C-alpha cells in the first residue's frame, strides 16, 4: 500500500501501538529541543501535530508526554492548554513543574476545569494576584484554604475581602486567614464577630492599633473644626474617630445618670433593659446599634473592649456581665472560663487600642449605614457595598445575620 493510501484512511491505532508510542516520543523530543536547534515557528507546528495525536492517546501515553514536557522553558501554547485541561493527575504535572505557564494559561484553565484542578493550582508556587482571584471566585473552601496555606501565593485586597466574607460560613478559614500578611484591620474587625476565642485574641493582639500618630498630626485641626462650629460632617466624623476622649459629654449632660459608672451600676443591680442599654451606649460614645451588637455577643470579648475603651473598671465589667445574666461560676465554684477569658481580654488591652476597635465598629455599624446599605444587608447583597468604603463592607458582613433574623 502506498503512503498516500495509508494516510487516506489511517484508522485508530491500538493504544499499545509501538509506532504511535515512538512517534509521540520523537515529537515530544523535537518540541523539547533548545532554541539553537529549532525556532519558535517550527516548535509551534510540531506542537500542533502533537496535540492532534495527544487527543487520541491513552492516559498512560498522555502522562508520559506531560512529564516529558513539564520542565520546558518554552512550551507550545496549544499543548499547554490541552494538558492543563486533562485529568488532574496529568494536568498536575504541568501545574507543579512547568515554569513557562503564564497567568493567562492558569486563569483560563481555572475557569474551564473543576475543583480538583483548581486545588492543584492553588498549591503552585508564586501565584500572582490575578490567578489567586480567579481561583477563589467559585468560593470553594478547600481551594481557599490551599491558597491561604500557600505562603508564596500573592493575594489581592479584593481577594482577601472575598475570603473574609467566606470565613463567616466556613470558620475553618479564620485561623489561616489571620496568618496572611495581606489581611488588614478592616477585615480582621469584621471577622472578630464570628471568630472563636483564640482567633479573637489574635485579632486584638495584632490589629488593635494605636491612633497616636493620627492624634499628633490632627491636634490643631480640632480647634479649626470647633471654630467652624463642626459644620463639616466629613471632618467631624473623621475627628470623632481620632480624638482621645471616648465618652459622650453631650449625652452625659442630658442623661438621668451622673456618669457611665452609675448607669452600669444600676444595670448590674436591677438587670439590663432596652432603655438602659441604649443609655449606656449613648454615654459610651457609640450608637445604640453598636451597643446592642456588643451586648448581644455571647463570647463576651466585645464587652471587655467597651469597658476598657470607656475607662470602666473590672468591677464595672463584672456588673455588666451580671446585668446580662451570664454565668460567673463554673460547676466547681471557680470562676467561669468564659468570664475569666473576658477579664483577661480586658487586662491585655491598652485603652487607646481598645478605642480603635470600638470606634471602627461604631463607624461601620452606624455611620456607614444608609437606607441603601440597610436594604442590601437585608437582601444579603454583599456586592452592594462601595468597593472603596471599608466601613460599608464591614457593616454588611457583621450585620447580615442580625438583619435576616
């Protein structure tokens, strides 16, 4: 039979065909030649032929070719696309070893394949922000966890914010996310509401920052704002965040109580009512919504932050604890472990740092709330927040469960 006749009707060769195996190997060898032996156009044409053969090759043959081509510094794009979409065990050879894969190759493969492929990609060294965002877009917890554990992967701020939101429903992500250098205080303060005790401690130790520098640079601005009658709402809101004083003097003048301590004492003696809780929030310099969120938290650490930020004592904190009818003693008559942890939180925090956390919460949970944002929270629409407004994002994350309830 002539060569032309054989090519006209080739028919599928058996998977174990020696001719096929030999030709696959030879073509892979040609593709692997250095640039001094073969130019880019020749390599591309050979790659096209190899792609056609690979599409009909068996798993073992494809695996051998993938292992042969993975170390190449220059791999024909068609071959890379084909192999990256192959079975995970085959694609994984390129994902792990092939340095020539571009961000475009990885992003396209991440979108075209499944969780197993994305999990392998999440473990690849040196991933860029573009690739990590693409990998986390489907919201798969196992892929997110692999990215968080990959110390060489770079995370973008939108990507980190996406992870913060996902950690609300997947608590196992919190610890790994707190280790990432890309996490910022706004994300950590949001996570605080659904983190466990150890993660909360980490957040306060790492992210409860001082406002001393801001206070120094803005010291003379307070008198300027006062001379203008605090008429600029933008400057007033920012200065309220920066200033050293936490308690609301105007609220104290209007209050039936002489000071915050008196209101807390009544709460500890008679129990906490809605009206009294609102009064304590006003005297503390926070909005009632922020105060309610703090008092309703079962972990108790936000209560310690409130007390430390406002200059209350351990006894005042204990009085508020009693007003909430929280347990003080364990079954053996010793201090209840939750109360003991809350007291430890109170002791470990400096006043200025506690104020930073409290004011950030108040900023996000009250001043950031607009009718539009409240509706977005009720609808669970996390994308409705201004991408440049950290308080709006924090408000949506921290309040979504409360508004739905």
